[in-house]
């Protein structure tokens, strides 16, 4: 239903392509990326601390359903969002407890949780399925929304989209500019070294995993209360978002700004997939819908090219100044996972 | 009480200006009062009394008492497993002693954690420095020091540079730690611990994996610190390091403190108390080289950092060639090229007269070339598998299913032949470093033409080192040639017939090990004396 609806919108947009409709389309891309941004930032925090929260896909579904159900029954959007964050935090707590305290495999536990929470969402969501519910209204910022181009693009969004912009910056500043952020990098990189510097590694890992889980959990109600409002069970079109967010975290090299670029790129490609269909009728619709995925993989290859031997050799042959510059760029592009990702820590 | 006039004046002016400039002037005042805040360490006596620690049945520390006055460089000798690390872990807060007391400056204290240890003035430099490789030096330096939400990089940077200048370390605070050598990472850790106010320093096997010039610099630094009143605990199994540095030496054996000595040290007695028996170095036996096993002909190699131009070498059956040089001077490139792991840019590699240039490692292996990398656990052995599993894999037994009986028999035989402390069912990661290296040697097939080794005895105690070399010499007698890299110049001169020195990609002509001194070798490694070398080579 929704896809069809979006498709016709896209159709209309491109047949009468004006700069205004293009702007609206791009503004839609920013809004559609908001939940992915929340999920990716949450996963980035968790993985920076050394814990892979693989349950993300199911976690988003369950919190989307839960957030919608709470908002529907209480009439409060705020409670809906809080419920979503709570569900995400709770699932993350299970991941944290089993991996940090019980020292079980994060991958195995996370995978099972991903399946369990997804099925729970479909099963428990039956009573609220298809019901019309509350929806987050857009909140044009006075003054700013009147700006040419930037106004309709950035400042006629809803609250959560604004928060997603803010979150990118806050997450980046926290991880790279503050003292606790440096320690967060430290516990995921080399927990023993963080420990001798006074960090309570396992407690911090709990904290960041749960914080990350809450952010992931917010992605759910952003869908069910805004981007794809309502709960439609298996045809909600949310299944798979979590896996994509997981790969964007990796593409993003555990860096909020890069990860955000990845999320926007993905949302843009998806929109193009729909928008280009009427322009390129020769290409089957499925090709355009699937195209974002291989394109993302290609990006990953390009981003990590600096590690290959032939590039290093080419660099060595370059004159000093250009080489320095190229090395700097490649270094900035390179994405190395936190070295202690997925491991457990014992202080002894 | 008098108020300093300039402070008052500044404040007075400040009152008359806007809030912003008021703030700026406050900052200036704060800056003035902080401008000489480098730590000055007051001396501290470290006194360990009757320390006991057991792990299961093992009495790792058995009633150890050690009183170290401030300003002493205290050496702690002992073979692997003697209890040195346990004692240092107790002192640095990693583990609690079962019984006993730690007294700092005469006051009994409990050390709760490594972070608590440094608060009380005890800093530890770990064998593999505990730092964060992908982060900048400055971030590594300031992380762990208390402070507000945003780290004060400016002050940290200024203090870092001032401290580094004090000890003549050239470290760029903006550089990344993963680009540093182990020696430089140690320097960073020492500076960090000093900044945190360390008054006693524990160094765990600090000379493993660093070059000779870096070792000299480290020793000079430690001596300077001791002269300023720093208490230093220097843990090592290397006699020559302890002799060169320490004012006192204690020897641990099987958890007990068995010897305490002051200079002049009697090396024979130290070794005897370490092992409980006399250990003697094998006499040099000159090789009787046979046919050419490996010929490197005008070999040019390169990686992203280094180039080697037209190196030539003939390795003959039965001889040992040592490759000396600072870490990253080209010796690893050369060794990897000999193993077929790195393809030369130009030139040829011939093994047993057969041209294998550009072929894969597999082809070299077929010709009887074995390569034992420095990282035993990462590249040499498979963690999680038992000794038996390793022998089965190495032997290429026929059939899909493993003949458990035969495999077990083979494992038992090799374990006793190579004196490995372990059982056929021991996983390789449960073995000590020395036993892992023995296992690697036991895995080598016979016969072999050429054995290539990186740091064959790094981190091993004297007994294991002697054992490993005895086994390697046996191989030579059977006709294998050996090429090995080592950072230990004494080892190179002791066991090599000829030596190749590497410096920034330059390769010396082969030197006769019997005619070369440690000093000469040390200079060549540091890049000195190459002109005369070139002259001699031309002359020859």
C-alpha cells in the first residue's frame, strides 16, 4: 500500500520535476534517514565499547510496535517514544548481561535475540495492527523555515528529525572531543590499558550498551509514529532495516559523521530507486530497488582501499608532499573496528 | 598578608572591563599559577613483607620480603615461571596477595587496582606497553588523568613536550601510536607515568623487542630517574641487562627469594641461583659449510616504507647466518623474500640451485624451506588446538580420519624429544613462550634445507634459549642452513657463523662473526662505520 503510494508520489514528482518538488523529495530523504541515524549511533556507541548488539533488527521492530501500542493506548507520543527507548534498552541489557557477565558469545546471543524480538513484535502486535494512531506532526522552525532552499530542506521537519541532526554532532563530539569519549574508545580498543588508567571496563560497557540500545529503540517509534506511521505487522516494511543499520555502522568506521553520511546515502539511493522508475522504464523496478545494496558494498571497498598493497606501493613512489596528503586522506577514510570488539574482559 | 601587586592590578582592571575580558584575565592568572606544574617526585621506599600468593597448587610467591630504599635500581631475576610477574602484579594492584604486607615509606597500605597503585605513586611499564595504538600520542598521554569533561590538551601538550625534552625523547604528540616502535611506546608510557606522579617504577622485561640504541637510552633514563630519587624495579631474565643497570639484584626461583646481591655481580652464581644448577654456554663450533642452499642474486625488495637494492648472499648447508639491524631496517623483508612470502622487484632467489623467483611460499616449502615467524601464536601455532592436533596437521597423515592412537604416540614421542612441558592434550596457548617455541621446532619436518627464524628466543629464559639453539645446531649438523633475525646482538655473535647488518634498507657484506665485536655491530646497526665497511668490501 505505502510503496504504491510512494511510487505514485515519485511518479508525479518526476513527471513534473520542479526544483520545489525535488527539495521536498530530498527533505523526505533526510526524514527517512532519521530512524536509521538513531539506530546507527546507538550501535556505534555499543560497538565502540566493545559490544556488538546484533539484535538491532528485531529490537527496532519490537520497539516500533511497542511504541505505537503505548502511544495509541495512552494518546501520548512522548510515552510512545519512551516505551521504544525502554524496549531497546531492555534488549541491550540482555545482550550486555549474557556477554559481559556470563561471557557468552555476543554474536550467538544477539542473533537469537534478533529473531526472537522480531517474532514477538509480530505476535504481540496483532491487537493494534492496522489501527489508525497518533502521528508526530512536522514542526517548521519559525524564521528558519522561510529561508530559500535550506528552509524546506532542513527546517520543515519533525522533532525527531531535528534531534537526529543534533545526535550526529553530539555523538561525534562526545567520542572524539571529551575525556569520557576517549575512554570509550579505549575500552573498545584495549580494555586492559583502559583498566590500568582507572576505567571500570565492564560497568562502562554495560552503560554504553544500554545507552546504545535505547537509541536503537528510538528508531522503532520514529518509524511507527512518524516515517511509516502505524503498525501493519509483517507488511510494515521495517524488517531488514536493522541489518542495514548494522552494515552502515561498519561502513561508517564507527565514526558518527561517516556513519551518518552512510545513512543519508542509503536513504538517497532508496529514494532514487523509486524516483527513477518512471524516467528509466527499461530497467525492471526490482533492479532499482535492489541497487542500493551493491552500491553500499562498493562504497565499503572504496573506503578501505588504503589498506591494499598496491596503493601503499603507489604511495611510496609519490613525491613527499603529495604522499603525505594522500596518506592523510586515506587514513581518514580507513575504517578499523575497535580491536577488542566482541571480546570479554577480565581485570586479571 | 600582601597581595602580589600585578594580580591585584589585573583584577582591578578586570572589574572595569566587560565580562568577557574579565574572564580572559582570570584565565591569564590561572595560567600564570599553573605554568610550573611539572611533577617533582619525592623519594619513596618500597617494602614488601612476607608476600604469599598461591594459584591452585602452585605457590607462586612464597614468603617474599624485599625492602627497596628510594633511589635504588633493584633488579629482579628469575626464569619464566619463577614468580616475578606475580610479585609485580601484587605490587601494582592487579592481584591481592594471600598474605603479607606492602609498606610504602614505612606505612602499611593496600593497593586495590592498577589505577590505585599509580595514585599511591607506583607505576608499571608492561612488557607490551599498555597503550591505544590507533590513537594519537597526546590522547594516550592524557587519558587516565583526572579532569573535566573536555581534556585540557594544551596543558597536556606543554607538559608532554617539557618531560620529553628532559629525557631527550623525540616524540611528536600528534603522531599515532601504531606508527611507533616498541622502544618509543615505552618512552611514551614512562612519560605518562611520570606525569601521573609515579615515585616508583616497575619495568617488566623492558629490553625485549627494542633496539640497542633504544636500550641505551632507556638505561640512561632509568639511571637519571634513580639519581633523582625514583625507586626502580627492573624485572628481567637477561643477566647482562641487570649487570649493566642495577644497584642490587634479587633472584627468584620457584616462588622463593633465593639470592640478593650487590655489585660486583658474580654471573656464575646468579645463573646458578636462577636455575638451581650450573648452566654453561656451548663452545663455538665453526661450521663446515657445504653446498649453496640459497642464493640471493641482486635481490631488490620494497614495501611501502623501505627499499633494498641488489642484495647478494650465498647461504651454504650447515651454516648459521644472523641478520642484525634495528627493527624495520630491512631484515624482515629479506627473510620473507627468502621464504617466498614477498616477491622481489628485481633479482633472483635460488633454492638448491632451482630458480624459485616469484613463486609462492608453497614452492619454497617443497624445496625444504621452513619459516618460523616472530608471532608464535598469530602465525605459527593455532590457538585452541592441542599439541596432538598440531602434529597431525604437520605430518600430513593419509586418509580423512585421524588415527588417534598413532597421533597420540607421535605427540608423546615429540614432547619428550623436545622436552616440552605439556601433555598431548595441552592446547598451545596454555604453554609458556619457551614451550611454544619448542613445539614449533618439534613441528618442523625433516629433512630441511633452510630454516628461517624471526627472533627465535625472544622472551625466553636462558635455559630455553640454550635448548632451542642446541636443537637448531643439531639441524645444522644434519645439513640445514639457518638464517635468523634477532635484536639480541650477543645472540647473533654467539650463534652465527656470518652476520648481515641491515640499516635503512642497506645491506652489509657478510661479516665473519668471530671477527666482529658487539660494539662494532652496535655501531653498524646505528648507521655508523659503513664507509670503512664499504672500503673493506671493495678491498676484499
